[in-house]
C-alpha cells in the first residue's frame, strides 16, 4: 500500500482526525519516509478531497461529514447520467458481455468489501472509461475514491447489495434496449440509493 493510500485510510478511520494540521516533517516521521513523498501524497489526497491545502501551503484533514457526502452525490447524480447516455449510444456487444460477466462476479461475491468495491467500480468503468469528457471522468474518479474509502469504514448492508445488483441489471437492460433516458434514470437512482445508505450508516455510527 502506497503512502497516499495509508494516509487515506488513517483519515477515514479517524487516526488523522478531521481538521487536524498535516505537517510535512511530522508526517515523514510518522510514516518513515522522506518529505517529498509526503508532499506528493498531500497533493494527491487534496485532489481526491481528503485534504485541504491553503495558499500558505499548510494542509489539514477535511471533515468527511454528512454535508460533504451530500455534495459529492449531488455532483455524481449530474455526472453519471451524462456519462451513461453516451455509452448507450456507443456500446458494443463485447462491452455488454463484459458488464454481464462482472455482474455475475458481484453476485457471487462473499462479502469482502474491497472485492465488492473493485468489481462495482469495474462494472461502471466499462460504461464510462471511453467517454470523451476526461474532466467529468476525473471528477467521478476522485469522488469514487472518497466513497470507496468511506465504504470500508461503513460497510454496505445485504439489503443495499441486493439493491445494487438490481440497479445493475436494470442498467444492462436499458443499454441493450438503447434506452438512454431509462439508463440515466437508473444511474441517478443508483447514486441516490448509495447516498442514502452511506448517510444512514454514518448516522448509526454517531
């Protein structure tokens, strides 16, 4: 696991508390590395939304609170329907077959959160990775890192897994029917369902 990944896990777990200052020298001692990798990790985590960098080059841990989560999903419900519409227009048979294969793997997943998240991201990646708007894809990817990290702290329930699988089949069905409006509706529903579930788990933990 790289330095950015270690720091991300510590932020999500609370080992690096929300609002705490992130000083390069202290972090280099904490993780046993030089200051250059720390600076690189801070910039990466800033891009992902975990760290806030100030103009005076100071850094602090962002508060991953309910407001932050809602903001992320508000953006996702705009971006993902936009991305899926283009996929519906351009989808090839091999794309749909690959999505089906990943979906079957998800159905067989035995509960490991990391495996589930990886397969879920692969499923959606099939549909978004060739989209011409690299900025939209990059924003979705950054927000996805936040959501997946939080999911490891607040694992997905069985009921939510069942809802995810149903949404995925509905997306595949809409793509096969070349119904971009339907696909966009399901993707938005999918994102809002993920938002509600994550917020509920966060509230239960408080």
